[in-house]
């Protein structure tokens, strides 16, 4: 037998055995205790539940090209042929008090095009609030969040996902802050010209000198530094430079699930001195080691099929569909999300944990967390595990409100101490002023 054929056959056998082991059906989720779910909802009337990350704006761009009249969010979309995770009836049932809407743009966009698209995404958030004023209101401060929640509406905050959005320009960063952006995720899935991503080959060793200046200018503006997506070296550099607490808008604990997008315990232990918050996400491959491992096996099987059928994409597609049908994916669970929340609490402390679902940015959800209506079920699980009402309030929103206020206070001080930075990337790093050198 040819060595290559033998190796591919062995790999196929290992993949089959491994996938079978990984695709064990998850234990059925126990329905939340109605009394505990009601207790959770009562607490959410007292403190706003602040979700760190929801990708509805990009879904609207993909589905209806931002024609908001073509998708009625006042209907429960759960039963649509292609359901959303987010709509107004389910937001109300879930007790959400404030949402950081992600104004995501793909890493493939760069230069002026990236700036234009992120501005269009910000515009969508404003248009949602204008179209549904009884439900949404734009918020830019912690006090706004509290006031809007007390009025019975959902505070709409804006978070930029990926530093490539600013086109290597602090001037663009300032204008996006002026347009309402209140956090920026330093990278997305690829490195940018001044920071390393957690899912790309290291290039800078963390932050470049210009990257450090971006953090300083974000502090001066009052924009939250979001370290989801970044490499551990970037996390360490940002924590060293930032004068204000940081956030992780949608990440979980690497000690429980070894995904590079999760936060190592080394960083969790630093959060008490920084004051920051990890907003635990619901992304299945981030909260379930079984799902993460199954995804790796699927990727390996796809690579195997491509090596066998390099001239036939259709054969690869057919073969992968057959493999997936024979090895169904495991499903993450609400209980696993609760495990990650408890791990962050154990290592970093109760003052440093929050929630960042990534609803409408994921294809599948953990069992028991089908959409925005299910926040009370998660909080009920934590209450069942012995969490106090005070603990739940901190997790739901008080921790993030504290961070927002500390960031605002730091910005007020720094604006008195120094003017806006005129730093240029080509002067600090010797890199292009705009676009990307990737």
C-alpha cells in the first residue's frame, strides 16, 4: 500500500473513532425551576442585565441589506424558517436591560472601506432605536444605562469588533467615539498592523508602540478596551498600559475549554488589580471542550477530503456532509456556560464576571440558551447552585456599570492632563498610515 494512502486511511479511522467518542449526546437539560426563573426576573427589574455582545446589526446587513422594514423585529422570529436569536418579544421575556450591539466588520475589509462599513453598522444601531423608540434608546454612559432601564426600555450601546475598523488612525478612532462607539475589540480573528490576535500566528509579540498609543487614546476618550479575540501577549501589554479597567466582551475560561479565544487563568488572576470584567460567552466551541474537539476533527476530515479530491470541491462537500451525518456534533449546554461563569468567579472574583452572549453571531447555541429569552434560565441555574441575589446583580450588570463609571472617571482626568494624540503609525512603527500590511 502506498504510504500516503495508508496514512490517509489511518487518519480516517482515527477521525471516525474520535468523532464517535465526541458525538455522545449531551445529557438533557433540566428545565429551570419556575420560582428561581421568576426570582431572576425580579432581580433584573432592579438592576439592568447588560449583555456584552450581540451581532444583530451584521445579521440585518446580511439578510436584508439594512432594509429594516423587511424584517419585523416586533414578531417572535423563533419560528421563522431561519430564526434569529434576537427579537423584541423575546428580549422582553428575557429581561434584558442593556445591550452592547456589535458593529462588526470582516477582517477582509481594510482602509477607507472598513471605516465606511463600520459607520454604516453604527447607523443601523441608531436606526433600530429610531424605529422602535418604545423598546430601544441609545446609551453612551453608565447613567444613561440606569435611566433607560428605569424607564422600561433597553439601553443600546455600541461596540466595535476589531481594531482594523480605525484604519490605523487615531483621528478615525476619535470620530467613531463621537459617533457613539463605547468599546473597541483590539483585534478580530487576524492580527492587525499594531496588535496580535489570539487566532493568528504571532507577529508583533503583543502590542506595537502605536498599539500602546491606541490604548492610551481610548483611555483618554472613555472608550472601553475590549480584549476578546486578542493573544495573551496582547492582553498582558494592554493590561500594563491601560489606566482604566478592561473588558472581555465575549470570552470564556481557557482552563475549562482550551480554545485560544478564551482567557487564561494567568490573566484572570490579574483582573482584580485592573478592575476589569470577563463577560462569559455562549459560543459552543468556547464553552464545551467536546464541541471544540469535534470541530477540530471536522476540520481535519475536511483537509483529508481536500487532499483526496483536490480537483473536485463538490466531492469534498458531499464527503464532508456524509461524515457529519455519520458523526453528529455534540451540543454545548447551559450548565457548561454556568461552569465557566463560576470558574471566572473562583479565579478572578465575583466583581469581575459578566455575560456576553454573542447571540446572532453564532450558528448554534448551547441547549437551554436558544435566544435572548433564556437569560433567566441561566441566572436560575446559578441561583440553584447557591448564588445570592447580590451575586446575581453583580454578574448581570453592576460589575459592568462599575467599569463604565471608572472608565468615564479616568477619561475625565486624562482629558485635563493631555490633549488628543497626534501619533501616526508610520512614525511610531514604520508601518503604512492606512489599510493593512498583512
